[in-house]
């Protein structure tokens, strides 16, 4: 059974994918799971930089910014996934970074992109 929150999250991830493609990013993987605690929403290439993107979506800003959901613990889990991916993949990049994309769906669509957290 898909919950309302999962539907909102999936919609936000699709919007984020469209957004980064328009910026010229090449998406390599989506929803890459490393463990029960670590999943990277989007792994993409921006020019010659490997980018690990966390997407947070809310139906409205009533409860605050979606970015507030990226806690120190969540950030550490993303870093763990990033280094695991770098070890496992044969693709080599000298530069990499972690970005966050915040999406608010209503009353109007708002997308905020923070680079290099």
C-alpha cells in the first residue's frame, strides 16, 4: 500500500529529476539504496562533478521548509552512501558534492536547490 507521503515524495523526485535535466545534469541512477538507512535519491553528473542529490518534498510549507528534514544524521547517511558508491563504481570522478533539492507543491510549485551542502 502506497501512503500519501510516499506519493508526495515520488512526485517530488520526478520533479527534481526534470529540474536537474533542464540544468544539463546527466542522471546516472535514482533511488540507489546502500542500506536500510541510506538511499540516495539522485546520482548525476554536472559537467565533470559527480552529484549526490537528496530530495525533500512537502505538499505545502505549513510545517516549514522541507530542507529542515535533512538532519545531521541524514547527512552522515548520505556521506556513507557517497563513499560506498565511489568505492563500488568503476566510474572515477575527481570532484563530487552533495546537493539538496526542496520542493513545495502548493499553493504553487516552489523548487529550491542548495549546492554543495
